[in-house]
C-alpha cells in the first residue's frame, strides 16, 4: 500500500504531539528530511530571525524544549486541509512553555516530499 502525503503528515503530527506531551521527540525527528526547514511566519514572531534550516538545528530546538521541561497537550485536529504537497492541521494546545501556562489555537503546516517532512510552518498563539 502506498503512503500518501496526508498519511505521512498525520503520522508526523501524532509524533509531534507525543513529543510535546512526553518530551520524546525522536519518532518525530526520524520523519524529518535532512534539509528540513522550520519557521514561525506570522504573529509576534514575524520579522524576527526565528527559523531553522536542516535537521540538526531542529533537533537542537526540540532538545532545548525537553531540557526546559516545556510540555503541551494537543487536541485532535479539528480541521485538516491539504494540496499536493502541503498538509495543514488546526488544533488547540495547552500546557507550559518557559515555565508559563500556555493555551492557544494553533495551526501547523507540513510540506511532504518522498514520505518525509521537508518544511514546517507553525502558527501558535495569537496571530497579529
């Protein structure tokens, strides 16, 4: 059976949610391409130098989140939209970021190429 981009993205979303809940991001990391890119393109992060290029930079980011004790619980996605290459999930999350309570409506987009995540765009919190 052939894996679709939606299947790949859904698995990555499940692994990301698991990582945020438990601190174990390894299954998620294994789904990323070596040249994956990450950005927060809108909201308070817009215009700030907040992007990562390559798997190693993303690994460093999630490890820093692990070490800080940041934890989130994701709701099941209430909307999943896709085109040929991109799958976007809309969901709620709550937990602790930087020792502060966090609750928000979120979206995350995964670009999928060759059954791996090649680009990630996160939209967390209030978007200006």
